[in-house]
């Protein structure tokens, strides 16, 4: 039961950070712009990628924290879920918006799972405590 809760907690953290952050970034980008004619700028895309990486890192950290003392499989499954959901549009060559660069979807599909794994590894190493060298001085 704990791995399922960890997976849901990790996904929840990702959705919360990325969703709220993207809404705030979009509202900021829409200031003075007609929403029907909105074209994402490179800065906007960079902000969304940064939010996605930060959210994925936090989600991996959370999933690893919930499953502390157990297998790393749940964190790996969370990363795999993000990878599959991100890579399918890239492989089908379908963009969310017309004119969206291919590198954008590909970078989201690759960076998010890596950030989940990094967050999980970071939590596991952090929870282990400092490495105390053993042996003679």
C-alpha cells in the first residue's frame, strides 16, 4: 500500500508545482496580450521547463521519502510514467500547439524523468546521513 501512496503523492506534488506555476507564468505572459493571439516566447518555455524540472525533482523526493527503507522501484516507476507520457507525443510527432518546436516536447520528456530520479537519489542520500569514514586515522 505504501508504494501506491508514494506514487500518488509524487504525482500530486508534481501536478501541484507544475500546474500552479504554469498558471502563474501564463498569467504573467498574458499581461497586455490578447489570449487568442498568444505565442509562447522562449523565456516562457524556459520557465515552464524549469517548473517541470523542479516539480519532478520534488515529486521524486516525495516518493522516495514516503518509501524510505524500501525499494527504489516506486521512484523509478514515477520516472517511467513521466517519460512515457512525455515521449508519446514526440514519437507521434504531434505538438500541443501548432508551431511548437519539437525540442520543447522532447526536452520535457527527457528532463522530467531525470529530475524525478535525481530527487529520489537526493532524498535517499540525504536520509542516510553523513558518510563517516571508518578505519585508522
